[in-house]
């Protein structure tokens, strides 16, 4: 493998295979799958849900969209989720 430039706004390093010429990048591990919200915001959402705050109120307080807020409980039940 050799370095082959960068990918995306966060400049993730890309690599190229010397044998086949294909390129790939090491995408960082995201604790909440494809949701790209900061970990602190995700923890805040969980804490607000535990306290019994409504979904729309959580949306207003955190500035995170309602579908993302609603995705939180299903992700917490999976093995991939980070323990809070």
C-alpha cells in the first residue's frame, strides 16, 4: 500500500494497492453508525430522553433533526453503540 492523496473535508488518508491499483480509505469508526453528530451531542440526547424530555423539545435544545433524534434509541440497543 502507498499513500494516494486525501478524501473528504476532514482529509481522510487514501491508500492505493501496489498490485491491483485500487484505492481505499480508512474511514474512522463512528459510534453511532452513519450519523455524523458529535459524541457529546449524542450523549446529551440520551440523557434528555432518560429524563423524559419530548422529542421536539430535544430537537430544539440540541439543534439536531428529529429523524436523527429518533434514531438514537434503536442504536443504543445494538452492540455497536457506545455505553453512556
